[in-house]
C-alpha cells in the first residue's frame, strides 16, 4: 500500500445533505479543484482558504549576481496561455466556492500583484462582499536581483463574506488579545518560510510557494471556531490542514499533484492538536511592544499549552491559542494577569513571566521576544 493510500486520500462523494458525516473531513481529495468542489453539497463549508496559481508568466531562468539560479515558480500548474484563460479558471473555481460556502462562511484568497487584482474583480463579480484586504509584509523577502524594480516584499489577502448581509465569524477579541490588547491592523508582518518549517525533498523545496504556518494560524483563529470545516482547494504541502488540526478545526484539502499530497500527508500526520483548554480564546476585554506576545505564540516560540511562571515560581499560567494566559481559573493578557496576581495597578508581563529554557533554568519571556526580533530583522 502506497503513502497516498495509507493516509486515506480519496475522491469526494456526492451526498444529499451537508452533514459533517457526508464530507471527506481530514482527507486530501486528489483531483481538479473545480471538479472536486462540484461534488460537495451546497452550503457545507465554514471557511475557504485559497492560494491559487499566481500565473507569474516568468520568462526564462532568473540568476543571482554570483551566478546561482533562483529557485522560482516555474511549475506547469502555474502556467496559463492567456489572461483570458486564467480569468475563466478563476471564475469557475470561485463559483463553486461560493456555492459550497455556508451563508455565514467566509473566503480568504492570497495572491501577488501578478493575479490578485484580477481575482479581486472576479470575487466581487461572483457576489462575494469584500471585508478586508490584508497585506502580508515579508520580513525577509527575496531581493530583486536585476535591480530593475522595487523589492517585492508583500502579498495581498482578500477576505470576503458570501454576501453583504452575511453574519460571518470574526473573533475580534481573540485578535485584540493576540496583539497585546490593541486592535489588529490589516498589515501583518511575518517571515517567509525558512529553516525547519521549509519542507524539502531531495535537498530542494517541496513546494515553491509554501506559506508560513503563522499566517494560517492567524487567519483560522480570526475567522473560524473549533469544529468549523475549512476547505483549501489548492492544498499544496498542507499548511492549512496542519494548522487546522492544531487548532481543532475540521479540514478538507483538494490537490492534483501526488508529490504534494505525499508531503502534506506526512506533515499533517505529525501535527499535534492542542488540548481543549489551550484552544479556548478570550471572550472579554498600553502601548504595544514592537512584537506582540501573540506573535511568539503564532510563530511557535511559545506553543499553546506551554506553562510559564513568575521568577519565584509562585504562580503558573498556561498559554492559550490567542496569546492569553489561564491561571487560577481566570484568563487575561500577560500584563493584566501579572498585575491581577500581584494586586498591582499594572505589570510588565514581558519581564514578570518566565519560561523554562533548556539547560539554563528560568528566563523572562522577553528573551524570546528579543530572539524573534534578531531572527526577523528587515
């Protein structure tokens, strides 16, 4: 039995009702996204995250100044003969996406300047209602080697509800908590995939446009609830599935390429779901430091469920998925929790709370913030 068979990849089946049992939950459906979405029932998906082909239209190889070839997107799945063909493809998959999305659902589509404006027009023409455009600003973008343009340092996400009057999910308070009690803005700073997170096969990238898990973490935490069904019709190496599993969301992936399916299957099998208490997020309501505590949680410097304490080990608190802390039956931010426990009017949570550093004893969580800053300097 091959790897794909082992992980239960199979074709979606047409069912009469959109009950959860009718859906291929936790599975990667192999095939064309339009055809496979057509097999799903109406109004069955809570959120769609789509990372469609960018149609980069690259002409020839790109080389670095020292002569090394740039590992860019030159795969067949990203190539379309004309813009008209790309537009037709975009409208076809968006039509199916809107049909299967619940009235309360929402869709996120990410793209670059090559395609996002065409996709945005199609989204509006299809009847979706745009809620935000989010700028993912890359802290470590690839430079423009030819020196003929500005460095392309961002991508754009379009977040849209099914219609203007939709009652979509937005976990506003969780986002505010994640951002150290400041309203989350529409410009997000994350590094591109690198290091251990960058999946490789045979020494080369497993996928040219792998998205960072921190990006999907924020999206799923913002726009879904535990148990919601998340569909990714361009599943790639499975970032959406891995993060959904961690956050207690059901997921469905659609992917054509067998190599990507194998990589994604291994990755998701290794992802560990968070325990129930860590998944709970702030439901009730400073100048933010340059890095919010929630950023350390999103990027894995401190994982949800981790236990931190004060320097004298008097109090222990559990880190939750949105960057809030749980201690003695109450929840609050790192600053408010520290102040409450001490009966003080305020508290610098960065220096009050400590983590157990391997082989080095207790260290203030501010050390993790400084490590993050050093690793992600522009």
